[in-house]
C-alpha cells in the first residue's frame, strides 16, 4: 500500500531524516510539505532537493498564525521567485480562534488581507490552495470563491456541516488527520463529506490522542492512522478508500 501525506510541516520535525526513512519504509510515496513563514518556505525547498524518498512536493505560503509584518513583503517576493518549484500555495488562511485575534478586528483584517494576496497569487499561477480555516470557515470559503480560485483544500476540516456542504458544492476539498479517531467535530464533518472530496494527512508534528490518556507526536508515516480512523468511521474497504485518496491527492496537486 502506498500513502500520500497531503499536509506535513517537515521543517518542524525534530529529526526529519529519521522521520522520512520511517515514512518510506511504511509505504509513504509522496509528502506535501506546507510552509508557514519565510524560514519554512526556504527549508522545505531545500528538503525537496536533498531527499529522494519519499518524494517531497512543496506548498509555499504564510500561515495566519505566523504573520511577521516586517517579513511579509520579502516572503511574498520569495514565493513568487520560487513559484515554479511549488505544487500549491499554503499553508494560508484565517484563524479567528487565536487569543490575539478573537476580539481584535484589526488583526482579523490583517489576516484577511494577507490571505487575499495569497489567493490572488494562486489564481495568477493556477495553483491549488491549502487553507487553514479554524473559526473562520465561512470567511475562508467566501474569500476563496470570490478570488476565483479553482482548487482549494480546507485542511483538517472540523467546522460546521453547512459550510462543508458549500465547500463540496464549490468543487473544493477537505482533509482530515489522525484526530478523526476521537474528535467529535472532525468525525461529524468527515462523516458528511463525500470521499471524492476528502484527502488524508498528518499535519505533523502535531500531537494526537492515543487510547484513554496517551498521546503521540505524528510524523508522515502516521497518515496510515488517518486512513484507519476513516475506514472505522465510514465502514468502507481500506484499500479502495486509499486508492481514492491517492487519486484525489494526485489530481489535486498535479503530482
Ligand atoms: Zn498545518
């Protein structure tokens, strides 16, 4: 079985070389390395060049939680200069749940402005967008549609089902993580999402629950856990589901 981890922060892994060897051994053929700031954009492009297996594909972007005002222009310039090396724009989007953003309309507006500029970049270069949408699901969808972006994935989607239905109706995708094994909002959303609009990922190195009170720190090989959780939730055939997920990822990212 071959797996594709469609959302990994490789630059945040403590021992990325070891994690990639383990991923290759576990059958991970491809990884989408998403980037959150200038440093991450640079590091992920380096990893793509230096690692043969698994194949690394890079998404270039600025995360709403990593906005450094003094670096924004330089980062957007860097992304533009390296756009041919990217398969997507991201991780970008909005997050209204950060404490510093929750009650601060100016901060939310700053997030929206930067998200809009990245959506425009995606449209200009006809690239898919990897979207972080926590607490801002409806705004993310409206802005993505308004920007005329054709391909978007609402990563680790755990928002309301009415927005999910509009995401699917717009032809966009959602993705899910190992949290699908236990998180009620993830389970509620993904149980409603058609498999043709769903992808699997790890968002590594995020920590996830395991059992009653254990937890583990994800690396790309744990995309197999996301698949297992999906199969258990939806009661579908494992290898058939994986084939659909792989096809979705290949088509979405053009890999
Ligand atoms: Zn992420």
